[in-house]
C-alpha cells in the first residue's frame, strides 16, 4: 500500500472506532480567492487554482509525512444554497460572501418557488469545477465538496432571523415548509454529486478526507438560538433523515449550543464532529464531556491538540488539523504531539 492508501485506511478505521490512536493532518493551502459560483470567468480559470492547491497540499503532506489524504478543495462560502432560491449575493472586502435576506414573513416564505438542481447555477458551477478538476487530475483522485448547510440553516439565511424566530412560535408550519424546500435541494445535490463523482469526500469543514461510502457532514450553526424542544421539532428530524438516506452523518457546529449536545446522540451513525467552541473555549464547553469517549463521534478539530486532549474522556478519538502556514519544524513537532497523546479504550 502507498502512504496515501495507508492514510485512507487509518481514516476508515478511526471513523469505524477501530483505530486506537489519533491522526495528525496538515491542511493544504487554497489558491482560489474569488467566488467561483457567481463569477463569469471560465471554470478552467478556477480549476487551475484548485489543481495548484492540491499539488501543494500533496507536496507538504509528503514532506512532513502526516496522516492526511490530500484532495482538490472546492469549498465555498455558506451562501450557495440561498442563491439558488433567488437571494442576492453580498460581497465583503475582508470576509466570505453572503446573501441579502429577503424573506420577512411567512407569506413571503411560501411564495418562494422550490428550485430544481439542474437550473440552480451556483450548484451547477460546483459540478462544472469538479468535472474540470477531475479531467486535469484523473478519475482516481478524490474530489472535494462545497460548503454544506442543513436545510434549516439555509432557511435562516433566507429569512430575517428576528421574524423567523417569531414564526417558529406563531407559524411553525411555514418555517418547516421553507426548511424542507432547502433540505430537498441539499439532498438532491449530495445524491447527484455522489453519482457524478463516486470518489467524492464530504468532510467539508475543516477539509477532511472521508470514505466515499460515508454520509456528508453539514454545518449546524443555528441550533444555539433555540430551546431543546424547538431543536427536536425543527432541526433534529432533518439530521436523522440525512443519516438514514446517506448511511451516516457528520457535523460542524460552532454555535453556543451546549444545551443541545445530549440530543445529538439521537442522530444515528453520527461519526464525525467538528466543534468550534465559540466564545467559551474548550474550558467552558461540554462537547467532549457529553459526546466524547470510545463510542462517540471522531472529533475533527483545528484546536491545539495538547489543550483539547485535557478535556477529553478516555477513548475519545481525534483528527487534529494543523495549519500548513507554519514552518515545517513546527508542523512536525505538532504532529508528534498529536500522535503521542494516549488513547485508552
């Protein structure tokens, strides 16, 4: 087996709870600095940048001998699904693009037509870029994915948040109708992307290789604004449906959602969790206490390994993602630190 094939097996084993050590992965640099889903530039312009980023990631990975599986990164900002529903993009000088909220009532939400995948240009641009990158690198190369948002999170981008929260009490059916439209578009995208690119990876944030048979992981960043009862009503059913449809489920969450973690256990085959403890740090977070341990999801994190491991129950498995912007000696030292943290199972 090549080093990359061995690394793939290590990722399979850690998600299957068979690997009794942690993984240290260096994140590759990205050369795409423009929003390719709204750009009028030829897709080949962006494909060349993606390929350059992949080749640089491969070079760094080989140099430091990490546990990573580099792949072409096609990440976007969170706006791509909202664009498909008619939202207007907004571009910042120093941050990712977003969209302008345009729904301010249940009546307006119900008037939004449900888009078809084939006529959704932002998502079609993702397919075009993936195809161009695959043409350049060959069909044996894993293809990355764009940003992944739950249907409910996309609805929260479309609908003015203050009015939406009122509607969750006064007109919950309208909120669910919009969220389900967003969910169907996401599910159609994932299913079609899998068919077009069978070796695709859906470990979207941070960019992490996942076996093609594993389900996608999505951003769930709105769960912090609501009660447990509302989470079970508005959000949890979608996550359960996604896991059931695609075989398993991973998640990114950087919300102050400490009160929801016990409910995450209801998601079947919850295999990967990227936790960013906003504001409270690991010292004030309870994600590891609630979801850590040998039977919990693998924690995929960019946080310092020595710090995070202090709060982890025995048997918690980690994939530590390290910044490739540091010098090679610093990367090697952090890789050694991450790999040497004991895992007792």
